C-alpha cells in the first residue's frame, strides 16, 4: 500500500518507496529542529535576562504646540525589577504629558502616546499616581526606609515625594481656597474619634507624635479621605516650665540628637504629607537649630506647616534656603472656646482667602472647634469656597 501522501503527481513513487530510510531520517531531523526552536523560545521567555534587560524609555519630549503650555511632565523612568523579573514602570512611561492653562485659569492635561524602546513587558505601578481611597491607609513601600527608629519617609527612586503621594486631590481651579487643619489628634481618644466621625474629608488632620493608638487613628483618617500631618514637639520660650513632652527638640541639644528625636517622631506613623510644629516658639526662632532639621524634612519629601503662633519664627527664611515646601497658618481659629467665636474666626479666614486667593486656619480637636468647623464647612461650598488639603497651599519650589 502506498503511504507516501506528500509525493507530487507525476513523481516516480517507486523510487520514493526504494528510499524509506532517507525520508524517515529527514523527518527526524525536522522534528529535532522544531524541538530546539521551541526550547530556545522558552529559555528566552523565562530566563531573567530575557525580561529585565530592557533599555529605559526615551525621555525625548515633543515641541510645545504653543506658548500656552504651563508645564510638561516627563514620564518616569523604569525602576528596579519586581520579584517576577519584570521592570516596574510608571503609568506615564508610555505617554507624553502636557499641561496647559486656558483663558479662565483652568489647567488642562493632554496625554499622547510615545514610543517605548523596551524589548519586553513591564509591570505598571499604578499606586504611584494618587491613591485609591480603599488603599489610602496603606503606605507606598517605595517611599519608606527601614531604620532602628522606625519606618521613615523618603523620596522614591522616581522622584515621587510622600508630600505628593498622600496629598488630597483638589480641582486645580484658581478660585478661593482654604485649608483647615485640626491638630492634637491622638492626645484624646474621644476627641480624635469625634473629629474623624464628624468632620468632612476635606479637613486636614494633624496627629501629635506623643499621642496614643496613632497607627489605628491614622488608618481611619486616611480611609475617610483626610490628608494628614505629623506634629513634632519643639522647644517653647518657657521651657521647661512648659514641657511639650518626651523627645522635644531643644536648641541646647546637639544637631544629631535633635535629628534623632525628629526621626523617632517620624517613625510613629506613615502616610503623612508633612511636619507641623507642636509649640516651639523658641526653637523656630533659632536659625542654627532649625536649619538642619528643616533640611532633613525637605530631603525626605515632606512639607513643613508653621502654626503661626510665634511672631519670631524664621521658618520662611530657612525654608527658602533649603528648598523645603512650607506654609504658614493665617488664623488661629479657637483661641476662644466658643462655637460662635470660632465661626467668626472662620469668617475672618474666608476674608483673608478672598483677599489673597488662599488661607490656612488651624484649630485643636476640642468639641467646640469640631462643631463649629463642621457647621461652617457645610455652607462654604455654596459661597464658592473650595476646602483643600494643606499640601495644595504650600510654597513649593518644585511646583510650576
């Protein structure tokens, strides 16, 4: 029976049947070639070099289409490989990002595709752009370093700062903006719980480093949408009669000891955008004591909020010299613990904001303060006021 199904018509099939060994040998060789090719492909796919030897994406930017462009945001480079062997890429690594200011002052962001030069797949790290509210209580591990004093904030390898990662988003409109900071959270369990439950998510919370159950309260606040700060104790003028607590930064301490105290406070919680002073009139007025502390805060990608209680503070001068993002509180809202008096202070804060475009008010987590702020903020939006996180109102040298 003829088994040669592949012989063309007119070919001498008898001659083919006379050479079965040659045909079988050819089939064996062809099969071996296919096996070798398949093995080579699998080896390339699964070996580390086949995935992680990639050239970083080009940073070439397009020519701006007009002089209305305010800022071009360069895509971020790929960073260290993930455990799978694939490189971790910023979500914007495949796009050109352009920001334009329109006639009414609004900011329009334009995205367009760009060429990827990599020769393999990458993992897109979507956690680097903002935070999903469901994940807001979980820190970005790329912005933390392990130290004997705790997990301290750092700037990521892609340049992302904790100040950017944990900041509360806002509209970007150039209207009247107000930040309200409620401080001293963690010192009173009932006061902290009441603030988290009753205040709108636009209000910024400042947790005292010496407070209790800070990690739990931080997580609740972040899940509620709040931007948070960490309050660090600084030396007041009447120290030690007025003692802010353990690990207070003092002008008499060596720089290394003050930095150690700062880091111990920083390690208490995560997910904060910056540092706020707890008292500290004397320390804030001493440039020699403040400069290394503020330099360390800025180096770690944080902002500094001065509560505005010390007229002798040198925060602005030192911050400018160290390129530290900083802000000052414009109004102390609860010097008088009365709901009506605090509402009057909030009205004063609004007048400052309408005059300057923005303003920051600070209060403590007293019942009267919480009640007044909750009542006032309900009506603020109807008057065209946007309540924003304090990070949106900082003097930031890296902000366009």
